[in-house]
C-alpha cells in the first residue's frame, strides 16, 4: 500500500495543476477529489461554455486510468453507453462488445440532452459498478466514476434528470461565470500554449484505490452521526420540499465527510465538515431549486445547518 503522505502530496499537486488551467475552480477541484476518494459520482451544473467539461477532463487526465467521454445527444441509445451483443458467424457464438462505460472515469457530457430512458442506462453502473446486457452481468472497475455535466433546463433541447438518476450522484457542483479578473487570467493562460499538457498521470490507479480504502479509517463519532440524522430529519420535514432524502443520500454525505477530513490530514470528522458538504451533497436531490445556480436550495440547506443544534 502506498504511504498516505505520498498520496496527499499527489492530491495537492493535482489541485495546484488544475487550478492553473481552470481559474477560480479551487473549491470545485476539491469537491471532485472528495467524490473520487469517497467512490462517488459528480454532477457539474451550469450554463454552456463555462468550463464544466474542462474541469471533468482535467481530473481524468491527472489519473493514470482509462477515460471515456460520452456526448449525450437526442439520438443516443443505451447500447452506445453499455455495449451490445454481436453474433460472430465464423465462431458461431455471441460476443459482448463493451461500451465506453467500461472505462475507469466517464465524462457524461451534457447528460440532460438525451431522454430519461437513455439517462437511466447508467443507473445500475453508478449504483452497483456493474451492467446487465441481454441477461448477463458484467463487472466494472473498482475505480469507476461518472462525472456528468448538465446544462440548465432553460437551455434548448434539455430533459430533466429522473429523481433516481440524481440520487446516484454523491455531489453536485454549480459552475457560474468567472469574475472579470478571473476571465482575464483565463485568456492569458490560453494565450500561453506552453502551459498545457501538465496533467498527465499525476497519480496512479493503485494510489487512488489505496486512498479510497484509507478513508474508511476516518472516525465518525456518535455525535456526528446524530447531527447528520437530525439535519436529514429537519430537511425532510420542510413543507416547501416536494421530495425527500434517501438513505443513500445520508450514507453518501457521511462518506464525503470522511473524505473531507482525510484530505485535511485528520483522523476524525468535525461538524464543520458536515456543514460544508451538506449543500453540495443534497442540493441536486431536492425539488426545491428554481434555477441552475442552486442559490435558493443552497440558502435553504445552509439555513437548516444553522437551525439544527450540533449535539
């Protein structure tokens, strides 16, 4: 097993390198790393052209693992994602042709530009790290991760993601227009072509697996568990919400909190970790937000955190 301090150094290097190319994305990068450590999936939301796909691709390039980009369009079919069975006449047998989902990291680009039926093709893969085609189950990699980008529903040709699909994402990251100062930095960076291609293989797949195993050792006290459950209860009781939180959401938040503590080189989770991660872990799961920025839902979830007493 790779020493933890070496892997921490690699994670910090990933954050530094990606931040150089994607200006103003420090929080988003850390959230991606938290999801990676917690073996979760990420939904990046915002208007077109704000660097959502670049953010996902940058993380994938940083890891020595297989990567596939799936462009979701109106004519996409489930077989284009999962694969299909083909009859080989010369061998007189059926052969399974693997789809792009069999890579380690998947960029599901503009996932809400295809129908809910096709979106749902990823459900089994995201939840159980396996796919079933023609009655046969095929296992996926332990480091399997989906990073999906989603345009706002006000954009033309979009479909809302099914609730079951949204619940498979551990974290959602809202992306907004950079400040004017950040836009100037972005232009300067892209004018300097020598700064590109710095992200290749900063951490190995084995190191990622080692880190994923190690976060299980981060202590989550009974007080923290009580706090998470109290927060979830308060959110479910809110009359303005049309939906509620699943147990998967609660377990996901707990694991994300462990990953946050691990990134900070701590062996125990704090209430501040819960407060920080809760909006990102729950915002996309609730039918509360009215726009792609998540502002209304974030404000509500942060208010719940202030209202619920820490045990």
